[in-house]
C-alpha cells in the first residue's frame, strides 16, 4: 500500500496570521474612522465627498496657453476672488447664481484649471470662461470642457449607484452562500467587506485632506473590486475543499497552508497582470481616469491580500467554533 506523502508548503501563512489580523484590523479601523470623520465634517456631510455626478453643478476645465511650457504665476485664491466679483448674465426675474462657493483646482503645474461651480446656463458659463481668460489667460481654444449636471439628475445618479452596489453585493453574497457552506460563505463576504471598507476609507481621508471627490466611476470601481475579491478568495477556498480527502491526515491549519502556498504564485501573477494596465492609466490616462484607476489598483491590491492573509487564516478559527 502506497502512502501519499504530504506536500510541504514553502510559505506558511498560519505562522504570520496574527500579523495579518493586526494589519487588516488597523487598516479597517482607520478606514471606518475616516468615513465617520468625513460624515461629521461640515464641509462634506457624507462618508465620502460626493462629486459633480452626485451633487449637480457645472464643471469647467480650461487649458492655459503657456510659453515654452511655463505658465505665469497664479494662485487658487486669486482665481476664487476673481470669480466672486465676476458679473454673470441673468434671466428676467431671476437672480444670477453666486460664485462664492466656487472650487478651483490647479493641475499640471498650473497649466490646467478645473472649476467646480453651481449649475450655470450656457451664457453664464461663457462669461466665466471669458473672466478666467482675462485673469489667467490666454487660454487654449481646444482645451475647454464644460459639463453641467442638474441637481435632480445628480440625485438619480447617486441613488442608481447605491442601488447597483447593494444589488451586486447581495447577488455575490447569495451566490457564495449557495455555492459553499456557511463558514466559507461568511469568510468570503468578510473578505469582500474588508476590501471595500479599506478602499472607501482611503478615499474618505483623501476627501478630508485633499478634497478628492467620488463619482459614478468610483461606484463602478467598487463593484469591480468586489467581484475580484470574491473570485480570488474562491480560488483559495476551492483548493482547500479539493484537498480535504487527499490531505485528511493533516490538520485544517496545515491544509490551509498547503492551499495558500499552492495558489500564492497564481494569485500574485494575476494581481500583477491586472495592476500593470492600471498603472498605465494612472500615469498616462489623464485626470478623468486617474482616481478611477487608483481606486481599482488599491482595491485589487487589498483584495489579493485578504484572499491570502485574512480569509484563509480565519477558516480554522471559525471551523473549530
């Protein structure tokens, strides 16, 4: 009778489980604190700072015509002060919107101006562009972008994004529940929540300190991160379930070590090949896709970690109980 020799894993995740738990626990705690601070902040009033897609308004992006790639000195305060005194055309019996709450960003070393304003009519937007041209011009005629979203449409986009997130998370939870036993399903959902909370927490802190806003693309990135997280966790769990009979002589902790070691290379290669195009978007994709790519990159990195260091190490603990 031939006795199957048990494989010896090169990397034992169980030996580092407390470090993994402490690291993930601290990251989740900081994320929750960031979401609460953002919610209680008078200037935000929400767990994440909502962008134009959700609040409504007019966003104007302007490109300055710089000589030898060097733009004249201009500050955000100077532009905001100029906007406050800028006269806007108004319709009959209607007051022109106030620009005192306008938000200005200088990008690309001052070459690009991004203005976040209340909802403006077409002639009012042109008046703002003309005023900025006098203040910080000359401006490129081909680098102007004006996007306007009404408050009603913004509210509908916010509701639609929240519904899509909840439905996708619920569908994933139901699939995992029917596909695996209760412990496996619970841990897959824990890993999903872990990845989403840390990604949202990072953007909460970015919104507090740097004014970074989230939009509908951020909701898309969260759904993508959730799908990736569950897929990566399921790969490890499938390996554990497949080897239960072959490694019946080993304890569950050792079975987890063998499964993680067997899938570690595959998980790392998959994450790396996914991150490479995201890095391309981050460095060369432009401002419109920058934070979308950052959210995906962070979520995929955290998702790889949770599928290796969090969910598998918790399995023996919950299985005993």
